[in-house]
C-alpha cells in the first residue's frame, strides 16, 4: 500500500499488536526452536524482547572447542534483550544494551552466535550482525518510537 506521490504513509503499531501478530499469525515465521516472543516498545527508541530458545539446536549446529561457552549451554531457556533501535533513511541499526539467558547476563559475542545461527540464509550466509546497519523492509523510510507504540513511515 502506498500513499499519494510525495506524501509519506504513516502507520502506527502498538507493542500489543506486534505481540498479537506473533501469537496468532507470525509464529510460523519464527525459526524452529524459537517460541513465545514478547516485544516491548520503550522510550527513546529503546526496545525489549524475550523469546524462548532451544539452545541444544544452536550448540549442535557446529563442532565446538572445549573453550567455547556455547559448548556447555543446553536446554530451553528465555533469552531477554534490551537495546536501542534507530530506523532512519531506510536503514536500521540496533545497539545492544543488555542480554540475559535464563536470568544470567550473557556476552554480546555469545548472543551474536545464537543470532547468526537463526538468521543465516542462502541469500544472507553471514546472518544478522548487530554491528552492521540493515535495510528496512517494505520501503520503510523511518520508524519513530514512543512508549508502547511505533510510527512506521513509508
């Protein structure tokens, strides 16, 4: 859907709507082993999320050295992330602030490996990288955040 030429289309979504989407329609778009997502839109571009992750699938995805922390993490645990999302000029940047796994603080490098595992595709063999800007989908130009909602500008 597009608006008249030169006029931006603005769509407001609430965190409740995003969570309802994942609960009732978007679950099939999540990778195997990732369930129960819950997204919170906080103030000043900050977002939070929690998802239940099957770490056995991540651990078994490649051979690991004894010194690799992911060699020892098993089971199904909640992964909680808080960060700042900037979305302007058709590009997004996510700055990670905190991450916990099963309530224990986790290093960014370990989270990055879990994210790599779940986001690699033939079109994007490197997967999602927290340190790299990414293209916003669907001709989104920017996203403006306020507590509980976001305004998507196309």
